[in-house]
C-alpha cells in the first residue's frame, strides 16, 4: 500500500513537471492561455456557422393532397458542408402531415455539387388543422483543417385546409 502511494505521488509530480515544461515552451513561442483558448474556439463550429432554411416548405396544403418539404443547409463564416459525409433529416412522429420518407439522406440532396445542400420530399396532408412538422437534422461542417458533426432541429407549422 505504501509503495502504491509513492508511485502515485511520483506520477503526479511528473505530470505537474511535464505541464510546466509545456507551459514554458508555449510562452517561449509567444503563446498565452488566452491565445490558445481563442484558437480552440476557432476549432469548433457553433450554430452561428450555418443556417437551416425551410422557407421552401409548403405552409398550407389541402387535405388529401400533396405539398413539399424543403430544407437548405447554408454554411457561414468560411465553413462548408462536407459533400460526402452523412447528411440526415429524420422526421419526428408526424401527425396530420406525413412526409413521403421518414428519413432523408445524402441521396435526397437535390444538387450534389451545391455548397448549400437542399433535401426535398413530398408531404401528404391527412388531417385538417394546424400541425407542426418536426425533424432532427445532422450533417458535417468543415474547414480545411477539421470537420465537426452538427445536430439541430427544425419545426415547421403546416396548415391543412379542406
């Protein structure tokens, strides 16, 4: 037991020494904790780096008719949507308005070469009233140095009329 305590003490002392050496080397290169933190923030994408646009979705559909769902993922701030990585839209238990497919993917992208990919499907209006079409969206946002999986949700009101 005593031998284990010595090993733990030695290991923690070694870690502190290595951390000090690393901090000293960073200071010698002119880096500070602030600049490192700012650089780390640039290495992560946020919701400010993209827009999910559903304005092409029909907001009114006649009962027993079809309308359309459209979602465009527009990257911002120098980021890009990876053109080959998975892009998924999964509808959450729709009531009153049913998409033709419960899950959309990379194969549903309208223009494969677009910098702002758009996925579309048709909607079937089944029940009169105002319904909320909800979907989970995931895709990869990238720079030249890294890619990050993004997850978000969209909610679109759709009115079904007689």
